C-alpha cells in the first residue's frame, strides 16, 4: 500500500522535472535566438552607419575631383563667415582658376582635362591646413576657406599651390598654371559681398598676366 501511494508522487515528480527540463532547454534556445538576433541587429546598425557615412561623403564631395563640392562650400562658408563676424576673428578666401583650361580640353581632350582637374584638386587638398576647407567651386574654379588667416597669410598658401602647379611636369608636355584671388572678410557684411570681393581679386590676377596671386591687401604676388 505504501508503494502504491508513492508511485503517483514519483510519476508527478518525474513529469515536473521533465517539464522543467524542457522549459530550460526552450529557454536556452530562446536566449540563443535573442543573442543571434542582437548580433544581426548590431551588424545591421553598423552597416547602416557605414552607409550613412558614405551617403554623407557623397553628398558633400565633388564626383570628379573627390574634394568638397559647391553645396558643402556654401554651407561651410556661411558658418565660418558668421563665426568670424560674431567673434571678430580673421577669415580669408582664396579663389583659384586654372589658366586657359579650355585650351587643354580642345587640344588634348576632356579626359586629359579631367585628369588636370583631379590632380590640381589633390595638390590643393594636400597643401592646406586641416582647419581649412578646399573644394571645387565650379568648372575649373576652386575655393579655399581659411579661418583664422589674414589675407597675407592666405596669399602665402595660395602662392605655394600656384608655384607647385607651375613647376609640375605633365607627360604630354604641356604646362598648366593657375591664378588666384585672395580676400579677407574685414568689414564685409555678407557672404555675397565676400565672394564678389575675392572674385575681383581673381580678375586682377588674370589681368596681371595669369599665373599670379592677387590679394586685397597688396600688389600681385611676384613669381
């Protein structure tokens, strides 16, 4: 009689332990699924961040030359202009224009012209400060935004880039030079006035015989 009374208890205990074992196995599987899902989610988030970074780079980069595009230059210039105006800090612009660039396209083709543009873009990008912003303004024009630099200081940077390009030897035997205008913000009250002022200095450089840097603070930089 005692054994018969214990059997149901044993069976019930076995069933409880079996159910608990099955529950623990399922819980372990569920935890593993959660871990795998978290890994997939983390990987997806990482890929999304990388794609966002790439999308941002594409949105601010000139497709041909790889330097900043006009849209990004406009944004940075507006920010730097306001910062310089508010805190009375120096800010200078350099506007470069490749001399007689149309002749390169006409004589050697647009592929060579594109190569010249990309090489000048690399030359400019590699010879400015990390705090500067260099990009393609449009066509064969490039803009350099120089926070905390006066016009004479920015003119030195521009002249260095001008000289490096003038000294370059091209495989097809042609030479390529660049002219540049330099302007400091000073009392200018708008970005449009700033752009117009640096454009006037570039016009002076072109009128002075090209391969020249002209600043609003001095005569054309000799070469």
